[in-house]
C-alpha cells in the first residue's frame, strides 16, 4: 500500500476529532441535534484551518443512513462513500477552475432534481471568492431560495471579495488560526500513534512555522520526518526550517544584561554563524523579550533560565529593548547592510539606557534572595553565563527548579570585611556626601547649608537604632546570642478548625511544600474548596487554565503526599471568581504594608524638613516596605 501523507491520513471525520474551532463545531452540532438547519453555510479562514473538512463532516451528518445527527455512524455505505470522495450527491466544485457563468449555470441546472441516494444534495463550492461577478449573479436566486433537498456549503480564504448579496444569504462562520501550542499538542498525539521519536521543542517549532494552519503543520511534519530519518530533534527541525535556536538568542540577551558593548558585538559575531539571517535573529530576540516581560509579570510562566534572566534585567530595560528592537526592524529591512544595522540596534540598546534605569545587579530588587541565580558573582549579580551553560536551552518542559539559597541570618559572625563598615559612615561628613536630590552646591545658599546641617544633626540620632535594618551583619552578637532560626524550620502546621481558617491554612501550607515555578504559581492562585481523605479539590480562575496540566497536578499531589505521608490526588475546577487565593491575600498584605510605609515616611520629621526646605516631594513609586510578603 502506498504511503498516505499525514494531512490526509488524519483528516477529522467527526466534529469530536476536529482540533480547535469549538465555536463552529458547537453551533453546527446544536443545529443538527435540534433540526435547525440553514440552507447555505459560508466557512471563512486562512488556509489549512478546516474549512473543507468541516463541510465534509457536515455532509456526512446530513446524509448518514442512521439519520441526521451531530455524530454520524461512519460505517454505513453513505458515510464510507463521502469519506472516500465518491458520494454521488456530494458535488464538490473548485471555483478557482470553474469561474465562468456557463459553469455556474450548468451546475444549477441539476439543483431542481431530487438526490440520487442521499437525504440531501450538497453543493460544496471551495474558494468561492474566485467566481466571476456574472457567476455570483446567476447563483443569487438559487442561493436564497433553494429546494428543500439542497444544501450549499461555501468555503473561502478571502470573504472580502464576496458580494454582500451573497454574504447576506449565508450563515457565516469564521474559523480562527490555531495557536502553536495547540498544534504542537496535536502533533504529539499523531507521532505517538506513528511511533516516531520526537523532542517537544521541535514540535513547538513546527507549530510556530505553520502560522496557525494545521495542514501546513502536518506537511512540515512529513518533511521533518524525512529530513530527520524517522526522528524529530530540535536541531534537525531548526535546520530544516531555517529558524534560530533559542540558546543563541539567550546568549545575546546575557550579553545585553551585562551592559558591555564589546561583549554584545562579540556575542553577535558568534551567534551570527549559526543563524539564517539577521531578520530571523531579530524576530526571535523580540519574541524572547516578550517572554521575559511575561515572566516578570507572572513568575513561573517559563523555564528556570528565562526566570533568572528576567531577574537580571529591570522591567524598564526589557520594555526599552523591546521598543528599540520593534522600531529597528523597519530600519533593518531598509538598511544597505543588515549586519551593520543589527549591530547599531544592539549598541542602541546598551548605550542609550535612560538615566534612572539601573542594571538589575545595582538595584534593590536584585538583592532579594528569590531573584538570585543559583550561581552568583561576588557582587550579588546572577552569573548568567554559568546558568546558560548549565541549563539546556532547548528544553520546553524543564524540571522544577531548586529553591534559591536562603538569605544569610542577621547575626552571622563571618561576614566579609567590606560589609562590616562602621555605622558612623552612614552620616554625611562633608559637602561631598550631600543627598543625591540636592544638585545645587551647598555653599551657594547659606540658608540651605544651615537647613541641611540641621537635618543631618537630626538624622544622626536614630542611626544606631536603624543600623540593624540597613546592615544586619554589622552588629556583633553577644556571648549568649543564638543564631536566627532557618526559614525552613517552620512550626508544625495545625489543622484548621473552621471553614474561615481554610484559606489562611492553605497559604501557610504552601510555604512548607517542596514546589516551585509553575506548580507553585498554580497553587498560589487556587482556593482549597474540599479536603477529603485522598482527593483534594482546588478552584482556580480560567485565566490560569493555560498553566494547568496533568504533569503539574501530579507534581503538586506528590508534594502534598510527601508532606502528609499519605496518597493525595489533586483535582481542579474552574470558576471566574475563585475567592481568596494565597496570591490575593499576599497582594492585599503588600498593599497594606506599602500604605503603612508611605504614611510613616510622610509623618517622618526628617522627610518633612527636607520637603519644606528644598520644596521637594516624596517619590511614592520608590517606596519599598521593609517587610516582604511571599
């Protein structure tokens, strides 16, 4: 038997087998079950999204010998003949090759006759927008009032070319382009049936290259199978498609994070040897910047490498790089030398960072323990290159990352010498140590000098009390002092005594579970609604449904089972308003602490003196509470 391509072999034969297009299949299935059938249907959408497939499925539903139903039997002679393309009452017309009015009139001459074998005579006109104006005029009257035994199924990729008189006579369905993730999931199921080895990142690359078309994805998969000799690896698929490997783009992003122009140009020279072109490299760079921005906004959305890279850049930097890259894409196409244009674009990112946008390693947020990479440099900045080399960049589903190192206790005696500076150095001793907001020389105004001296004298009093907050390691522990307890040594968690305590108990439980990344994000955005012996039910918003899959639920179930020393199975249900999730409660606490910090600063006499003397204002956007909430 000759080989049959995947696009034909796995063409859906029922609405249940259809991938995506739920808005179309649901409407058609309800119409079939309720016997509310229109006489003319118009299916629109890009190539390969299922227009002709849906029309053929609908034809089987209308003519199945078991009766009109949304689920045809598939075994009767009529269903078999429609599947094989030899059913006499299914007239398929290619409008691209039969555009003349004579062809349309010849077609309509047989409309009045009853079907030969089936229940309905179905006219499937593909690429209907290719008909001439005269052909449309000849079709109008019959399309509006056809005989009861006739159904018209029209399909087109360009509905704008259809006359409004035709559109008004049809029930129109617009088919959507399929997302790359959905295409990759379908390819995974098909390759499992074909017993072909694959790597999941390779399937995602095929899904992106298909640009929403399932037929194109299946055709590319056939080509990739032949290219890789019955094996789909990421390297082989990228070579076949001419796409940029993600690891190369991450190398370039690491160089941008280091803010060294020479390192950026060197990284570009290295990466360019493995890229098909500068435009493809820039497109992948834009895509990775988007993922980093999402990773900052929704922690745990992507793998560990991207999380650490997102922690090394500020949100301002990522937005700046994205804007420069997007605007520079037009320049890249118009430039006489695309390589030089790309180098200028990258230098623009590094050299034109606005004042006030700091490198993450110099910002207070970079010193948070959760933002630190597993391997860090002495200055506290993540060792991105070591992270990039240690983490496989091609992996799409990475294992849960280990927890970041816990912060050092406040009373560590072996602190480096550079951290044990005397407290007295915090107080300015000269005019060179003036506050950064005072850009005027101190000697320019006697009154300003006097006011500043008064403020400094007032500020010097509470320094001794505030010193443990600023530099905890500076204070020498007493002979009877004990080290601060480790954060993981938490008190045993008591069972909730009422339903009102369940939300707080669930949030406290998550701090004790060995989960991280996406699994932790799922749990923090869920509400525990039932807690039976072996089955726990969580309620989560549909907005987080994309994060939930079988593997992550099994990981959460395993963590709960390890903690309670029994088998626990986690299941989820989706609701628009799930309730008081741990993340919602944490955010409310953050806002409360932030409001308290702002009120404290506004009431501080030092701040009031500064505002009065220098006609300043308190920048509330820069206020960070001393207490952090996980």
